[in-house]
């Protein structure tokens, strides 16, 4: 007996909707799309994300760039992996955070490894800064999209590097089809809807590290409460001219002590 | 027997499935019909119900159309004068109902007398502008001079048509000074058909702006003989004021236009740039 067809796709209102995990990725949808995409020559390309990471939030602060995300990766509606590191260092000057298909993120890390290795082997005193890596990733994502074989990710690239005007902080984002831009604060996935309004209201130019952490925790908490695929285990990373630090994972304090939650059947006995 | 002897005997050759072969071959990256382009413009952010027909090459194409393009919005305007050209574009980058950033430039200076403004899918726009800038550099190296605006106009048209079956989702407006120093504006569609005009608007707010420009700049009919000059007799500052006005008006009604407008003015003396604030809602 054939398995039941999957639930219809959720309304797509933003590019990051593509990053949201499909409800129950079933074999049937994979077969159908594979067969259709294959056509005559039998090649198959992944057209759906399977194991997906959540939002990544990042912003510039006084000394550099701070980035945070949760450590979960979902398989459809299952919270399959709970200790996944989705922020990594790239070279000496940058941090990369990825949401979306986790295996594609690992592939991107492999590309970046090759890139930084080659750069290191030149041994000419130069090193790739965040701007260069952002440009490289933009080209990679765009060209994969052109071949109809995308890396199903939204990447956040942040870093600090000495430039002609002193230490230049840089923060940018690329999505799976190559749309890219630079901003003072970035959020992918659901963060676009929930964290960006907070950041737009409360971000200031010269925040100290403590203030930046407080602001980012505020955003992470909102996502924890309202994004069903987020878990209460977060990692914060920062990058300054001294170098990068990825802090160990920790949990945020949540408050569920609302009167309506305490006794939910108060007004309607028998409800659950 | 020649080549015949090299082929394995008929019985050993694998049976070809002629029915499968008869179906149109999916040639992958070379073909993505204009239908995808139209899907991206028409469906926007409403729930598109998937087609209920069985998987066939056409459905595969439309399924690919779900994600290969996106419309990042924005409006571009250009006005040509007797000895100047004004090219302007807003700086908002959107996707669906979200604003990604309020400070994103859609304008690229390709040559000293040639500026392009594009709206549409930002990935394609950046790739296209990068492509043109690289070709202009090559031209400089080969001809020991910068590309003129009419030459760039033809190059842009050819570049767009080159990707006729998987288009650059970019709606372009090219502005600058021609070889005589007169203002020129070229307006394009996504696949490269273009025309030299006196003024043009492209992008999400173009339908709001174009009628106003038609009214204010009173372009002579292209059917007149002898052909009348389409460049406006307005002065540079009057043209810039008109551009500010049309953007302010478009911002009121078009959700994808707003934040800031970047105005680039090219004249004999060179190029200057100014930014005017627009409504941020």
C-alpha cells in the first residue's frame, strides 16, 4: 500500500519559508520530485530539506560581531538532534552560522576549509576577511541555484578585520538562491519575523558585550516561546580583533507561570 | 562492414524505452521557461496550490519555479536631459512581506558615463551587474577607452537574451550620456528587448510612476516624422525634483518602494550621488 500523500506545503511568504522543515518528509514526495526532476537521464537532485537547523541571530556590537543560535536540528516535525553546533569559525576573522539543511551546511564548511587552506598555503601574510568569504559564499550559492541543485541554507557571515579605516566589522547574510546583503543585525528563518523587529527597535551602535548578550537573549527567548522547532539550548559566539570564541551551550530561564496556564480548565471544565 | 561491426549484435543491445525518450527531455539548467518568471511575479506570496496532474516534465519545471526566483521589489527611474541624465532607485530590499534591509543599492556605475539601475531578483541583479562590469573592464583593456552608453546598451541586451531560456529576473534601466554628450536612457525587459527613450521607470512602482512621467515630460510621439528628440527640455534640478516627487508618490502606494531613494546624476562634469529619505512603512 502506498503511504498517504504529505500535507500540502505551508504558505510561502518569505524566502526563509523554504528553510522551514516540511511536515513529515515522506518517501512519496521524494520519489515524485526525484522522478520528475530526473526526466530522461535518471539524475536526481534534492529539492526538499530533511534535517534542518533553526534561526541564527547575529548583530554587530562595539568590539565586533556576536552570533547566536540554538543547538537543535529537526527532521520534519521531530526534534531529532539536540546538540548540533551551527556556528563555526572560518579563518582568523570570521564566524559562519547556518540555518536550513544541515548536511548542506557541513558541505559548505568543507568548501570553506578548502578555501582557507589554499589561502593559508599562499603564505603571503594575507588572510581572507569576512567580506571576501561572504562574496565567495554568495557566488557558491548563486551558482548552485543556477544548476537547479541548491545548498538549502541561509548563511550568516560575521567578522572583524583590519581595513584602511581601522578595524572594520562586517555582518552579512546569503540565502539559498543567492540573495545577499549586509546589515547591522541579521536573523534567518523565524528570526526574520520575530527577532528583527526587536533588533530594529533596540539595537544601538556601541553596545558592550553584556548589553549585546542581553539583547540577543531577549530575541532567543521570543523564538523559544513561539517557534515550535526551537529548543532551550543555545550557543553564543563572538568575534573580535583578538579572535573568536564560541561559548559552551546553555539554557535560558523560561516562565510558564501564567494564570491561564496554571489552571487551564478553570473556565471550561472538561477541557484539556 | 566498417562501423557496423563495432556495434554489439541486436539481441545484446539494451531495449530503449521509446515512450520515455519520446517525452521532452529535461535539459536541466539550460531551460527554465519564462513561465517560472511569470510565476514569481504573479504568485508573489499567496498560497500557490500545487498542480494536481501526475508528475511530468512540465510539473517538474513549475515545482522548480517555486524556489529559483524571488522578487526583491524596488523601483528604478531614469530621465534624460539635453546634457545630463538622472538615474534613481529606492534602497529597500524586500522578500514577501518582510523588509530584509533598508539600505541596499540597486545602482551600479558601469562606466564613467553609464549607470545601470535594476529591480527584480537581487541574486540575478548582482550577477548581471558584475558580469557587465567585468565585460566593461575587458573592453577598456582591449580598446583603451571606456564603454559608451549605447555600446553598453547593446551589451546588456545581448547578455539578457543569452539567458533567454533561464532569464535574469532583472528589470533594467540604463542611463548616461551618449557619444555626443546628450542624455540617453535605455529601458529593458527581462529578456533583453530594449529601446532608447527620453525617460523610463521599471520595477514594482513603475506602473505608478510611468503615467506621471508621461504627463510631466510630455514625450513627443515616436510616430512623428522627422523624429523629434525625446530628451526633456527640463533643467537638471527640475528633473531631480521630479524624480523625488515621483518616488514620494510611489512610496505611498507601493509596499516594496520606500526607505531611501538613491539619485545619481551624470553630466559633463562627472557623476554625483544624493540620498533622500522616504517613508519607511
